[in-house]
C-alpha cells in the first residue's frame, strides 16, 4: 500500500473540513467576536497546514488499489474526527480530551449523542461547527470531498465512492459515478434548503433553522437547545421535522428519481414501501401504547409524540419532543426495534438498514418454502429481480455480526459499572448512530456522566456502525495490508 496516495487524499479531506471551520469562524465574527472565534480560526489554520502538507511534499499517486481505497476511507474518517475535536479542545468548557473526541466522532458519524449538559452555553460559531460536522458526515466525508474538491480521476472516484456507499445502496444508482456524486449533493443540499425555509416560516429564527436542518437531513440530532425540539413546543415545527426525517431515511437516488419522474422511484421500491409502512405502523402502535397507559390524555396527542419519536430513532436522527424514558414498556420496545432496524441504504441513516431486514425476511420465507418443497427451485426476489445468493448471505452475515457487536458492547460497558439497561441503550444507540438510548441516556439526557472508558468505546461503536463494520475492521487486519 502506498502511504503517499492515502496521505494526499486525507489532505484533501482535511482542507474541506478547514473550509467549514473558517465558515464557522466567520459566524463568530458576525456575532461580535464570540468566544468561539479564536478557537475556530486557530483550528482552521492548523487543519489547513495539515491538509496542504501532503499535497506539497508528497508526490501525486496514480490509480489507487483496493487496499489504498480502504486506507483512504478509514483514514479520512479518523483524521476528520481528530481535526474536528480541535475547536472543542481550544474552546474549553465541558470539553476535556475524551469529551471533545466523543463530541467530534458523534458529530461526523451523525450519531448525535452529546456530553454537553448545557448546549445553549456554546457560542454561535461553535454551535454552527457542531452542526456542520453532522452535515459533512451525513453523506460521508470522502463522498463530500469527491464532489467539491478538484478532480481525482474517474476510476479513483468510482472506487472510493463504492467503498463509502453502503453495499446495499449501489443497486438503486443507475448512473455513472460522477452523476451519483452530483445526485447526492443536489438532493442533500436541496432538502436542507427547503427544510430551512419551512422551519423559518414555522417560527424558528434563521440560525436555529439552518442548524436543525443540517442535523435533520444528515439524520444526526445535534440541536441548538438543551431540550432538543421539545423546546419549541410547536406542532408545525414537529410536523416539518418529522416529514424531513422520514424523507432523509430514504435512498437518495430514489428521491432524485421520484422528483425527476424516473421509473425506479420511491413508490415502486419494495424497501421504501416497507420502510414507510413500518414507520406508520410503529408510530400507531407506540401512540396506542401511550394512550392506553394514560401517558397523554388523548390519542391525537399520543400520536404526535409517539410518531415523532419513532421516526426520529428509525431515521437515526435522535431529536426528541418528550422524555421517552418514562414511557410504557411497549413503547420502549418499539423504540428498541427501530433503533436496530433504522432506515434505508443509500440514505444518511445508520443501523442494520431496512434493505437487509427485508431481504432476511424473504430469505427466511424462501427457506421455509424450500423445506416444504425440497425439489422446487425457490429464489429470493427484491423489486421483482432475483437476488444473488452472495447478496442474501452477506445481508444475513451482516445482521449476525451486528448483533454480536451489540452483545459484546453491552458486556464490555457493564464491566465499567454501568447498569444493564443503560449499557444496552448506549450500545444500540452508538452502533446504529441513533443518539438517544435507554436508561440514563434517554431522549432528553446526555452521555456526560459515563466513565471515560465507556465514552471511548461508544466512539468505536459509532465508527463501526457508520462504516458498516467491515470497512472499519479492514484497518486492523494487518496481514491483509501486505
């Protein structure tokens, strides 16, 4: 593996991050040089130097290999997270070394968990940077860099984009690599712009509207308020955010196809229909559980809070309008299920993904039919197309490994003295990049009270989930790199 090739791409990615640090510093500047200005400006300078260095002193490589591609993707994510913690460290406050690392990883992986007891104490520039890490990480720092930075060669872009995209997302993109990158950016920016305008009309100020839109479309969950979306207590804001959380959980290629009148659109996709139907059913079941338990006085109010929370965890956004930790058992069970399944491949969401869950259901059905009819040839189909056995096996294997990592995470975290419910909530929230968990890390709580070791484990789980297990694991298979 040629280290110079990896370093050059990592340098380009750092320059992209430096640009957003400068933008954040400008926001501090226009807010009367708030306390975030100098930390952000210094972070911009340091990150720019680190980004430019390999471009000047490291010779340009040619076509990248598969090993180099994995090195670039994983290395860029780690470098982005390390650069992203600099503004927090320089600003101080609640940001110790581990807290700054946690907040940075949570931002880039769009997990949305926070260690902050008082989010509103952050200056505007720092708050914007915090939301910007979501927006950068939403479509992937490497994907973003491939779109907005100078050309890297068609073959290299194709290899890197395929490594950054979920393995289940590629079939719905029927375009060349450059077109895929542009589709991602157009849909991403377009949804962010539309939601920002609608939130402003609904009553948010422009600053809050932009920050909350960054978090929604990236399915992140960082809010500008300590009480998250519950602070506004505005039904129209909740409706808008619920809608855009649900849409952001759809495959972006299918969103583009739907808007441009193509045949392979959201309404013809089995996965999209399953995802949207599961949100509706999950929201109704949760609402019924809340209403039957007298958590809220009316079914309509139960639906308002129940549907929002289900869409929030299913899309892995993690916003909150209520304290779900006091909800009845059935409602909490629905939150757990959707925190595991999450949304669609090709979106900004994390988790197992609806695609794999639906494919596994079909594989189980096919296996049952095969046992009933041993001589029959039974194939698994998705959207009318026969699925290769390797695709089905990979989906089932991914779910198996995902659950194994969840079990391992729970066991390790409980060894630090954390209670079982909180350990389970922390693990599924971190692996699925959901944000809020269970127990002491509920929808209106934070991760500040967790031991430093647990916070670090959470960041490893976040990266594992965001890079879909195998991409991150490749970095540690030393023999494979020879």
